[in-house]
C-alpha cells in the first residue's frame, strides 16, 4: 500500500488506533501480572510495551505530518517526520535494552520466586495481542516509520514467547535465574532489531544516497541520452525512505537549440523517474565552456565511490 495516498493514510490511521488500544490493554495486563508474579522478565516486557504506546502515538503523528503540503518554510514538505519518528522509536528500544540489562544483573544475584500461572497467563495474552498487531501492520507496503513500529511488536511477541518458556522452565525445575537470563536475551533482541532501522534513519538524516541507487549508474544512463556529453556536480539524497531528490549539471552541445535542450531535459527527467525512482530531480543545463566547481561525483572520475554503504 502506498501510504502517500489519502486512502492509504486513512487505513493506517485506523490500524494505528486499534494498535494503540490493544497495546494499552497489554501494558496493563503485563504490569499487573508482573507485580503479582514477581517476574522481572514480564515487567521488562511491560516496560517495552510502554515504549510501544509512545512509539505508536509518534508513528501516527508522523504519518499525519507527512501529509501536510510543502510551504515557504518547509519547501520539501514534512516527509522527514516519518524518519525522525523511526529514529526516536529505535532509539528508545536501545535505551530500554540497557535498562533491562541492568535490572537483570541485579535479579541474578537476588532471585525471587515466580507465580507460574500468573506469569504464563499474562505472557500468553501478550503474545496473542502482539501477533494480532503485527498481522494488522504488515498488511501491505510500509515506510520506514511503520516498519520501525512493526519491529517493536515483533520484539514484544518474541519476548512473550521467552517469558512463556521461562515460566515453564521455572515451574518444572524451580530454577529462578532463568527469569533474569531471559530478560538479558530480551534486551539483546530489542537492540539487535533496532540496529538496522536506526542506521537507515541516520543515513537518511545525513542525506546519504539511497542504498538501491548507484550514482555512477545514474551518470552512465544520463550520458546515453542524445545531446548529453557529461554529468557533474551530482547529488542524490533521500528526503525520506519513499522520496528521493537529486541535483546535477548536464553538459550539452553548445549548438543545441532551446527546443532540443528542453526535449533533452524532459528525457533525462523521465529516465530518472522511471529507472531510479528519483521523483524530484533538479537538472541544470550548461555547455562545456561554462565554469563549474566539481562536486563529489562527476561523469569523468571513475575513482569516485559509487555510494555510501549502510548495511
């Protein structure tokens, strides 16, 4: 689904509203269950669910912001709001993992008895709710913002499975250290899941080249258009994970007519849109005699790096 369309936005708004309500119910269940059962793993997961509540609200807010039109103060619009939300969501996951790790270390040296039925019951409800939420949010395509929210709930589902497993082990063996050990595993799971999206969000905020685009390929394709002799001062960056912008100078033949130059410009714009999904290209036409300062990439220097790696 393309969330840039009105129908897509409304559909995701409804999904996020349902997600928020289900997450609130889950938070209350796990907090009560964690205190009653004395389970750190369950309370750790409840703390994570609290960040899910915040991230869901942030995701919804960012989705609304991206639909606001561009204006004199924000000429690119508000598309970066979704990237900032993804950055915030994954950042809270990493901070939360450190908190859980600290609490787990304390509990390793001071284990507490666990109420089996309460622990497994709350975790079972949590698993069911998280699976419903993941199912809702994964229907159709999702931008970076939605994907970061999905990661939150996948992590919750995995954590619930861990808590259920721990409750069974404690019930069968009376080995209570499994509870903080599971908390440590949950912490590592959260931080690992957040790492990739956090790197992608940072890459966009640093105006890096989208990983699916090789600037050298862009240069070579543009030079196949009749009348374009060279390309320089090329800059490509993601406004968001769905919108790509680009600027460059196209060197054309000095004898080219205005009509032919316009035709060349139209052909270059269409090529960038169709082949590279660059929706906002800004192209400057000039002749070889026009002085210019080279940017990072240009058409004659094959030694330039193709693009920054973010994987």
